[in-house]
């Protein structure tokens, strides 16, 4: 009976160590989205002249 428990304990230790080494929980991916808005520089216009944007 002791040999069976020792064998199961060894198998559990090997399984958990292999899972930790292979990185089972390291497959988390994060996504970062960056939005940029660009505006043109203001331009001087004469009074009464139509402004076209």
C-alpha cells in the first residue's frame, strides 16, 4: 500500500512540475488599442471668404 501511495505521489509531482515548466497559465494575451486623431493646422482666411474644411 505504501508503494502505491509513493508511486501516485511521484506521478502527481511530475505532472505538476511538467505543467509549471510548460507554462499552462502563461497563455494569457492582452490587447491594447490606441486611437490617434490628427487635425490640420488652423489657416488664416480673409473676412467674407468661404471656409472649406
